[in-house]
């Protein structure tokens, strides 16, 4: 999923769509796909981390992988504390 998403982002940029709208389109397609496959924990973790990456593009910030992973773990464990084991 990760390679496909970043390939989509790259293709959008090659089609002369600016980086910020391409990032927003990628976020929307990402969450549509996660909804389509049924909100699996692994897909949601990857989706949260990819969303953090694209938000860093939208907000002109540097992306930090460990912080994105920590946020994904926190958001997944809020409704179900045992989600970290899945």
C-alpha cells in the first residue's frame, strides 16, 4: 500500500498538480481505500503514518517517523487498548 500511495503522489506531481493539492488528494484516496478494506489495524497504522507524512507536506513541516508511529499507536489504542497486540 505504501509504494502505491507514494507512486500515486508522484504521478499527481508529474501531472503538474502542485504538492499540497496532490498530498490532499492522496490522503483522501488513502482513507477511501482503508474504508473499503474494512479498517484493519495494520492498514489504519500505515494510513495514520502516511497521513502524517502528507500533513507534513501540507503544513511545511519535517516528517518524523517515530513520532508518526507513536501517534498511530496512541490513536489505535484509545478505543481498544489491546490493538497494539494485533
